C-alpha cells in the first residue's frame, strides 16, 4: 500500500498556546455547558464580522433560527436556546447514568437517540459509510496559513441541519465497526463526523450545534496539544463524558513513515495508553497524522490494539479496509446540498 499523499498541511499556527491558556480558573464542570448557549443578537452580522476567533471565543454561536425577522424572533430564539440547553442537560444526565452502569455505548445518532446500539444479532453490514473530516470550526483569520482547514460556524450549522433534514444520522465509528461485525445495526443514512487535531472550537462550537440533533463526533486528538493546554484537555474530557469518541492522532503529529520502530511504537501505542489513562475512555481508533502511512505504520496500529484507523484518502469507509478508512474532507465552500450530493454519489 502506497502512502497517502501529504495532503494534510501541518497544524494551523493559530492554535492557542499553553501560556495563553493558563490553568482553568475553576474546575470545569459539564454543568457549565448550558451557560455557553448564548447567541449574539444578530447572528449573521456576528458571523460576518468574525469577532469570535478560535481560542478566544467564549460565545458559542448558534445556528440562526429558521424564522427570519418576525417580531418575536428574539424571544423564540431564546426559547429554542433554553430548550436546547434542557435537552443537553438531559443528554448529559443520561450519559452519566449510562456510564455509571458501565454501559459505554452512548453514541447513537438521531434526535432523541431512541435506538441504542446494543448487541443485536444481525447480518454483518456491508454498508460503506461516509466519515466527514473537519479541522477548525471557526472564521479563518485573514492571515491564516491554511484557510482550507477552517469551516465557519454558520456553515457548519447549515451542513449539520441539512444532513439531519435529509435523513442522515451521526453514529460512532465504533457502531459502524460493530455493524460490520453483525453486532449492531446502522440507520438508513449513517454518517460519522470526525474532527482532527483538537481545537477549542470542537467543544465550544461544534458540539453544541451537533447536540441539537443528539449527535456526537469523533475527535482525533494528538496528546502533545492536550498536554500543553489544560483548558483544551478539560474540554476534551467534557466531550468524552458527553459521549464523544476520542481517537488517537499520535503523540506529536509526526510523519509516521519516517520513524524507526521504537519511535513508531511510542507514537502509536504510547498515545493510546496516555489518552486512555488521561480521559478514562476507550481509544479504539487511530488517525494517521497528515494522512501519512505505509504498511509498517498500519502494522504498528494493529499491534497497538486499535479497531481501525482513518486516513485522509478520499472516499467512503469500507469494512474491507478497517485500518485504511477513507474520509470526505469538508470545506467551507461546500454547500450543504453539494455535501449531500457527494455523500449520495459513488465516489464523494
Ligand atoms: Zn492532523
């Protein structure tokens, strides 16, 4: 297997650094989340102005209400926000109860999450599944080195809403592999929503938007970034508690094909170990940094006990290649209709 093209640029330079972060001012709590459900008075103007930048955003921008310019739009929006906060609280409580019971599988697509992915005797599914690939959910600064890594919050919200309205349901990658093994079922239109590297906007922006539909994501985190930022680590812990899947994106995001065997094992097995220990969740999936892998790297990932691995190779994920799972890169310029059209095509 030839290596994937190096089509994932290096980490965007505008991530918050640890010295800017400082320790959290207080112990973070999952109950803080509803306080972040504050929408700006004028969503669109706010989005255009790009006031809230990655890393400094304390305001979670909500998708615009479907109604426009009705006199009661502001009040209605407040009600929607309050309702969403209540739903999130309910979801968090349910997740906590499930975790307490040792019932780890909580990532279930669909609003309401009524269908639990418990062990189901089923024919092994042969479905190919789209795995969306995102990086930052933020406005790209004018001087961004890699503007293609940014999807604006309003764009992301529209994409999620459109997927939902078109019948898609976000599922965990674990559920996809379970279905391929005949141990779970999939909805008619499953989609896995993955985020690479670990940015504040995953927790602050993407998670609340996805929570409107009861959806969880797959966060591929590289340990060094979390280790350097107590705030980011706290955010990723909250996502894990809320039922997001955490995947390993290595320790230091190197080109794994250039390492010797000991370094490779460190990056692949070592990152799984530290993430499991620090986050208290299974870390069942690996994501090749910069999309770089070869047979030796794949063998190291299998040896470390992962169930599968995601690449930056374009396409749908197939049960025939669990350690070379293809993904669909989503850009800001992709309209929701174009995204769905791509997911319905033979080759996205
Ligand atoms: Zn990466």
